[in-house]
C-alpha cells in the first residue's frame, strides 16, 4: 500500500506538484512525504512555479493576518467606549481588575486561574453577567500537587463553578518531594478557560478604557 502511494507521490512531484498539492491527493504525513521525495530534483520551470505558489500563499497569509488584526483592533476600540458606561457598575470594575491582575492576556483565549474558591466563583459570575458566556462554552482545568490530590477534588470545583463534569479537562497532578500535607483545606488551582479570542480582545479593550479613565482621574487627585 505504502509502495504504491510512494510511486504516485514521486510521479506527482516529478510533474512539479508541491507537497501540499500532493497531500491533497494522497493521504500521507508531511514527514513521510519529505522522506520519499528528498532526492527528487525539480526542473527550473517547476521550481519557478513552486516559488510563485509560495509567494502567493505568503501574500494570502499576510492579508488574512492584517484582516484579523483590524478585526480585533475594532473590537478593542468599541470595548473602550463601552467601558465608560460599564464603569458605573462596581461589580464590572471588580471583575475587570481581577482579570487585569490574574487573567491571561496573550493566550488567544480567555483564561483565569486561582486557588481561592471565592475568587473563582466571583469570576464565573462576572463572565456570565458581563460577557454573556453560554454555559456549554466554559472549560475548567485543575492543577494539583500530588500531596493534595483527593478523589473529590473535581466535585469540589464543580460546586464552585457550577460547570458540568463533561466540561472539565483531565486534572494535572504535579509530583512533589514533600510528604506532609500542610494545608488540609487546599483544593488545588482552578483555571477557567473560554476559547473565544474575540472575547479576549473585548476584555483587553475594556481594560484599556478603564485604565484611561483611572489614569486621567489620578492626575486630578
């Protein structure tokens, strides 16, 4: 089976096809294809064609990148304006400050981690109230030292977050050299994850708007 696919791959390469074009025809990994075709010499005409394809692909990728940047900058600018209205709500400010201090800013998704159950509960309510996150979009990760791992640890955080067990990732249990459990109430660290880059841009926009308001007011205190 592999031999016949290799013969077909070689024939396509000799016709000047790119690896991507060949993989669209033959179901084979990139590493295997590279190994099969590493000794194939291309004609000048075929090399020119592949160079043109690469240049076109690069320009397309840059165009998509710029469009994405414009899209997210637009979200941030709108959120900055919205922050003026929302700044009248104390709970909005409290949640935003917590995210500013503890939340992820460069992950491509919204992430907030803490070991304090009260803080996690507050942020879950904030995400629901101000971000309008549907219940099925929440994901929860748990990070626990082996010393503190308990059978009901996930159940504890389910009660805190009110999120279905199906939306929990497998807990990460970190080995430890210690043998005595010093804090019997410690339940590990809980991370709220929302895979929504638009929302991350919105939160950053809110933060930028509130930052501008606060810094402006500080100058007159």
